[in-house]
C-alpha cells in the first residue's frame, strides 16, 4: 500500500502513475490516475454525464463562501440554450439543477459557470 502528497500541484488536471521496479530490474507501470486541481475557491462537478433527455442534470459546488453563480448552457454552435443566476451557499455539496424542465434536446453542450471573474467549463452529453 502506497501514498504520497503533491504539495505543489499544477492548476487543472494532473496525471499520476506508479512505477514498480523489481529486484531484477524489470518494471511495470500502474494505471494512470487523473486528478483535477481547480484553481480558486469555486469548483463544480456535473452529473449525470451523459444524461437522458428526460432526466435533469446537476452541478455540485464546493464553495468557501456564498456566491452568485451564473450557469449557462451552450450548444456546439455557441447558441445559448439555458441560463440562470443561482445563489449557492458556502459549504461542500451544494447542488443546482440545470434545465429542470428538460427543455434542452439531445446533443452535445458546454456548461459554463461564472463567478467572481472566473469561468468553469464542462461538456455535457444529452442522449
């Protein structure tokens, strides 16, 4: 069992893997693990993704303070399909629904959450 801590991770997605070297010099690599180190105090997780047309999508926020967050859904041509300003309370696991009435048709979209001059993007697939 192994563990380590990256005390100075780069902002964004970092990739980690282990290299195991045997006494005879042969070695193998573990699977690659992606870890997202989002800079700043705001981050979100989009789920489910992909989603069906008849189910809502959600953003789960982890905030260090209460913020107003503008959530916009764009289609692949850049057309705005949905937008709403949400007041998200501070703390882990605050959830906001995207298009709760399920008016967005099947396709590929970009979700943009904007707050305090920072934008966070995520792709969403609706089947």
